């Protein structure tokens, strides 16, 4: 199944955030958001600046969170 759009993106981001919170319950919402943003790759998606000029061009990769040591010791 291939899904796209904000509905799919919201579910994926929420799942990754839930994984972070489950391992680091002491983190604030702002810290979780920062880690989600830090783990995303910028300027990789097909982008039409005329349409999406106010939206960040980022691709969340949950596997990159391991490089931020969020999964250490788990």
C-alpha cells in the first residue's frame, strides 16, 4: 500500500514521536519536536516553491534517530 499526503505524514510522525517518548519519557514536547526536526533530511522532496513556499521541505527518517543516540541502551 502506498499512501501520501498530510494524513499519512501525521501518522508516521506521531508514531516516531511515540517511539521517542516511550524510550525517553522525561523529554518535553519541545525536545521531541526538536529531535524529529533534527532527524529529518532537508531539501530532498520534489518541491514547487510557488505552491509550498511556507512549508518546510523535510523528509523524516526514523532510522536517523539512532544517530542522535535516542535509541542508545534499548
